[in-house]
C-alpha cells in the first residue's frame, strides 16, 4: 500500500480512539472540566503529562535542532528534562497541597489580589496562545504532506479534532485522550529509530547505536564529524556557543518548563500530594524515553541526508526529495549549473524560506526565486524535515512513514488540547468566576468554559493558517516568557512568607515586559533593525533563547525589594504558606 493509504488508515484508527475516549470521559461538572475530578492515578497522569509536554516541537523539531547544531543542541535535552526534576522537587507537591485549579488561581489567592490574578491570566494567555499557534501549524504541515491536503485544511481538521475532545470532556477528556496519544507518539518515535539503528549499526538500541560502529568499522560519530568538516561545518561533536549562553539557555528552559501553566495544572488532577510527586517522576521517565532517543535520530538522519544528496545529480536523488519540495521544507538552487547538489556550509537562500516559482529548472528541480549568490551552498533544508522525512531518507517501509505522521499529529494535538484548556480556565474561572461574576452557577460557568475553548480554537487556528512572521520565533521562546513571569512568583509564594502582592505584581510585570521587549527586538526587528548577526549586540552576550534567565533574575530582585519596602501580607496568608510547606502528618509522632 502507498504511504498515503497507510496514513489514512493509521490516522483514522488513532482519531477514532481519541473520539471514543472523549465521549466516554465527557465532563459533567466544573471540577471534572478543570482538573478531571481530582482523582487521576499517578500512572495515567504521568503519561498524560508526558504527552502534554512532548509537543510538535519535541516530536518534530527537537531532533532537527540537534541534527543541525550538534553538541549545542544538548541545551534542549538538559533544559527540558531538568525542568521536570525542578518541577517535581520544588513545585508539584506544594501546588497540589494548596488545592487550586490553575496557576492564576494560586497566584490570586496566595497574593490576596485580583490584580495579581489578572496579571497572571495575561501571562498565561501570552504563553499559551504563542505556544498553541505553533502546534496548529505543525498539524497543518503534517496533514499537507502525508494526506495531500492544503495546509489551511490541515489546520482546520486539527481544530475540529481538538475542539471535539476538549469541548466535550475538558481536563477529564483531555487527560485520558493524552494517555492514548502518548502511546501513539512514543511508538511512532521509537519504531523508526530502532529500524534505522539496526540498518546502520546492527544495534537495536538507538541510544547505543549512535555511538556504535558502521559496517566499515568506523564509529558513526567519527564518520559524521568527518562529513561535517569536509563540507565546511563545525565538527558535529564540538559546540560553538559560549559557556555562559549554554548555561543561560539551559536555565531558561528548565525554569520555563517548571513555570508552564499547561504543565503545572496537570498536578492538580491527582488525589494526593504524594501522587503529584509520583506523577512528576513517572512523567520524567516517560519523557526520557523520547529525549534520550532524539540525539540518536539526529545523528542517523544527518548522516543519511548528507550521504544521500551531497554531490548527487537531481536525477539520482530518491523520490522523497521531490515529494518534500512541495512543502517548502527542502530546496535546491543549482548556482554553478553543473547539475549536482553542492551541500556545504553557508546560507543557500537570501531569505529564511524558499520562494518557489511554477517553473522547472534544466535538471527538473523546482525553481526558487531567492537563492543567495553570496555562498556556494545550494541546498536549503528546514530542520523540521529531519524527523518527518527520516524514515523515507532511510528507505523504511511505507507503514513506518505513515506511523511517524500519526505520531506527529498525536504530539501536536495533545499539547494543543492542554494549552487550550489553560486558556479556557483562565477566562472562565480566573476572570469570570473569581472576578466578574462571583455568583455564577456551575452550569453557567461550564458553558463559559466551553465557549472560551471555541473562541480559543478559532484564534489558534487563524494563527496556524495565517502565522505572523514572528510566531515561529515566539513559540521557541515561550519558555523564556514562563520563566520571566510565573516561576519567581510561584517559588517565592511557596518559600517566602514575607512575599506580598505588591512584590509579586511588580516582579511579573517587569519580568514579562523585559522578556517581550528583548524577544521582539532581536527576533522580529520591530524595535530597531534586526541584525543578521546580532550576537555582538546581545545584552551580556545572551541570546534571546537564554534571556529568560536574566529576566527571571530581574523578576526575583524586583519582587524581593518591593515586598520589603511595602507592608507584609496578612497573618492568615502567612499561615497558609507555612501550612503548604509542612508535609501531611508531620508532628504526629511527637505526641507519642
């Protein structure tokens, strides 16, 4: 059967499963809609958390990032997995003991202020909308390539699917759907990796195969280093970033992970504090399966890509190359007109994406308008192609190629659903219930929550179909936004009894404003002129991806200074802080 037929079959089966779960787990109360009734088992919650976290960025883009940046890509592995350790130790059990539904709910009550709650809602909406826009775009790309529909129709299909199980089941429906989606995405990620590892090194364990030898007796990583240096790239196993920037990016990703609202809310869905800690540990284990495999996929796909296309004529390259040309994720400009693909260091294009014409070149390739004549490199490859096209590059069976498509859709849809629920609850509970209409009935609140999901899906779909030029950059920096806004307010709210509303509000406002300014300045060029090589102008030598660390430190400083210059919080609030830090049952043995 063809790839398209297999894709329709596998996507149809998995989507039917998601719909069935949504109908079975439909929510009948606000508690079920917001936190799945608060009775989810640690195992199910751990799998749902892993699926919620492993978005299209993790499934599709992370291995691509590592594939192109090599050693420097390790910051994503360290930051995103390390963030869960931080979450398990410092946040999850305490937030669960506090017993609220959302992060703005915690901040509003802990800082006894609707103003603080509103600021937190604003931060949650910024982080969630920018993140979810990328997920919807990812759905559109996968559908357009594997199901042969236009990207905007792919986005619309994804909108309808997410809307169905999010609208019907809320957190309850999303939780059990995400358990199924985790099983689909991890199977889809591991099967190609195992097949390719066996094919290249004979080792069925991808993590070990990455460091194993090829048929000629040479180590795979040594071979890839040789290919890189031959083509003018840095050695794959050698980093080029400064130690400070590596630290800053890793730290921003860690604390950003611990501050993401759609991740934190998962720990409100379990019955006990102990279950919240177990959930975090299990989620880390489930995530580690994918995250330890991603570097292996990066190495396999990078080696296969170079060996497949470099110095080959267009007539010699496999069919997958021409198939992916239609998506705009790969392009070749024959600058020296020799009919061969010259893949070396340097930009192939004047812009960041190929602009295709309707013409075909003398060698049959699709013509592009914005080829750069400043470098001899003729090949443009988008990093997102590395996972999706990897099975085709390695010439694996069609059913495996289709399986990757189903996994990519599961990853994108699971995270999109979690983010949309955060947006919905921020509006229905933190704005309407807690501020605008305190006496609203439960049924009316549930209607507002479901209406908010509809509006949120429509907005996310519009961004997915007509993405602003800066959306792709903003999605990658959502972690910096979460680090700059939420993390200090949550940590100080748990561990500093003296922290008051004035300090928290000032810190969140300054932190997110600083991060937004830096991001817009160096990623969009809307404030000043964006320098193509801006590292010399970066503040303290910090890239936009790592600036969340500095914005977070500023948030901490502002929060602490302002809180010490203003009245202490009420005594009852200080007692609440003291109570959530004491483990349940502490002191019981003293009486005996």
